[in-house]
């Protein structure tokens, strides 16, 4: 519950962006506004398979994506830090690599609870190789 409130606070506190939340909205936005030719496997996804059945879940992290109102080619990806080590964060970045490649400009905004403030440098360092050229910033400390 606390994590959801932190994400909601970050979204409501940033009036510079329109926010996409459900998977369907994110996919529809990128399909309609971008000539990316991305397939469901190119979007951030997880694949579940059982025998011949295969399910692809796009945008499995369920984190909002912001689109700047003044320049719709700029995006903000939220990430809530919930562990001291950035293993899940690296997976988040790797899932988003194909999408990042087709976007003009994007930022990863770390939402950093106070209890993890010492991990900030680890998260930024973990993101550098994957998010080369992107801005990774921490807007505030929770």
C-alpha cells in the first residue's frame, strides 16, 4: 500500500507530464504515435509458457510512464526502489532496452524511500551501462 501511495504522489506531483498507467494505454500510445514497428516481444515484457501455450505480458512492472506535455518526444519512466541491491532494477532496464532504442529522449526517475537512500549510488551505477545516454535522476527522498 505504501509503495502505491509513493508512486501516486510522484505522478500527482509532476504536472509537466501526462501519465500512462495500464498496459493497454501504453501499448496503444506507442502503436498510434510512434512509427516504431515494435512487436509485443519488443515492448518490456515477460513470457510465460506451459507446453504449447505461451503468454506474453507487456509492461509487467505496472509503473507509470510520463509523456512531457511540452515535448511529446520526451518520456519519464518511474522506478520505485524497494531493495538495497539493484538486481530487479537491472532487469527492469533490460526489459525496456528495445523501447528505449526507439525513443528520442527519456529519463528514469528513481523513487527512493529513505531506508534505501544509501543505495542511490548503486542504482545509478547499475543503470549506466544499460541506460547509456539517458538521464537517471532522483527527484526526492522518501
